[in-house]
C-alpha cells in the first residue's frame, strides 16, 4: 500500500472466512505508542479495508470504512483504555465479528 505508515511491528491473522486482520504497532519500553488493527476482505479480486481500529487523534477508536476506504463512522473507545489493551480488544473484536463487518460492508456497496 503506497503511503501507508511503516510500523516497527506488524503481523497478519486470518479469519475463519479467509479474510485478513492486519495488526501494526510501535512500542516504547513495552508500551504501545501508536497502532492500527484493520480488517481487510478479499472482494472483487482485491483486498479492501472494511473496519479499522487505530490510535490517531490520541485516543483509540474504530473507523467504519466505505468502498473507497473513507471513514463513514467513528466510534471512540474509553479514554481510560491503554493502547496495549486497545490492540488486544481490537484484534479480538475483528476476529469475532469479521463476518458481520463484511456483511455490513457489502450492504454499503455502490
């Protein structure tokens, strides 16, 4: 992906349906300082970002994305949630609800 931020650590996880969760983060002395956890679905012969948790704006939140990859909804997580815990929460949520996020994304198709 051109223009995508390069993180110090990154890995992929597969969902039950074969979609991908991309987990990327920076660490400082064991603390996550910046992160992105994104569900990417293989649709129409390409990977499409569907939902993303990240730490932009200094607080963990989930972005719901449209077919062009633009944010159409932002849901803030608790300001008390550390980025370390937010990464774990995001990964668990996207794994558990990947099929639902995919279905909702398909309903938004242009």
